[in-house]
C-alpha cells in the first residue's frame, strides 16, 4: 500500500491509457470513431473558426515533414509549397499521422473536436476502471490535488472524465496537461507540470503504464508508480519501480 501523507506526496498525476482507462477503449472505440468521421468533419468545418488552430498546426507539421523533399529554385526559394490547401489534403495527412501513431498536436486537437461531437450526441461515453472514481474522490477529499497528463488533447481528457458511468469526475481534477507542455518521455515536461501545479516535484506522484514516461518523471524529481492493468504491454525494467494493479493501492 502506498500512503500519500506518509511520503509527503500532495499531488497525484495520472496517465489515462492503461492507468485510468483501458487501452482497448482508446484503440478500439475512440480512434476508430475519429478515423471514420475525420474527412467528413474537416469538409463540414474547414472554413470555421474552431478549425483555425488545427489547420495551422497540421500545416506546420506538413511543411516540416516535407521540407527536405521540396525542389528549390536556383535562388534557394522553395517552389513547391502547396501544403494543405483543402479539407481533403488535411484529411489525407491526418490519416497518415494516425497510421503512424504520431503524437501530433494538430491531430490530437482535431480528434478532440470530433469526439466532442460524439459525446454531445451520446455516441460516446467516457470509460474508466471501476476503482478510479473512488480513488480520485478519496484523494481529493483528503486535500491532495489530482491532475491528468495524457498525449490526448486537454479537451479530449475533459470529455472522457465528464461522461463516465460513475458521473462527472472533473470537479475532483485540478488540472489537465497534454503535449503542449512537452513530450511524455521528456524530463522537462514534468518540471513544467510541477511549476504549473505550484508543487516541488518531490511532492508529486506520477502513475503511468509506460516505463519511459516514469523514467522521465523520476529524473525530474517526481515519485513514480507503474500501472499494471490487464492488457497493458509488458514493460522493460518494471522491477525497478513500485507497481500497482489498482488505484485502491494508493491511499491517503
């Protein structure tokens, strides 16, 4: 049993996939839902304000990815800058990013918008393990902060926790972090999260199912725990960190 107070831990930072939510829900429900609607959504909303930032981010990524392949004039000016001119161009690029499981900020934001429609009309509903709601409420009631860090957009995170069969869990969650703070395998990302939360890293416990993420968080000074849920991929060096099979094993 891990007891937060005994270790001076005042914040629990949770990963989503494989920690609070089954991997299957993400890969077998959310991703296919977005893929099936991606082209249609872009076509319907291409000129709308809500897609301005998505278009910008995807265009930047597209330009960066194709920079070395473009022909140049003798003066060194690039001549092939067609980029993502249409919704169809953007859809094709976004689908290629999905195929490669890229942690693309533009793609993640676009997926969040598509999922938002699904949640709003009742086609989607957030899924968490049965032990998660009680754990989050228990930590929150004790005075500990609870935050989320996932590669999915902040919008997607909020939608998931707002719509669980156990009710809306967001009133018990202090903050949501996505890759805007940096990659989950980058030590600096966890330092930024600690600063935003106003806590020394040593007062934060990060729970994830991925050892590379835990390594980065530990290097930033956080306490770490490996989530070992059914269906999670085995992790190299898992024996070097504390492990839990349920959030019931993290008490106040």
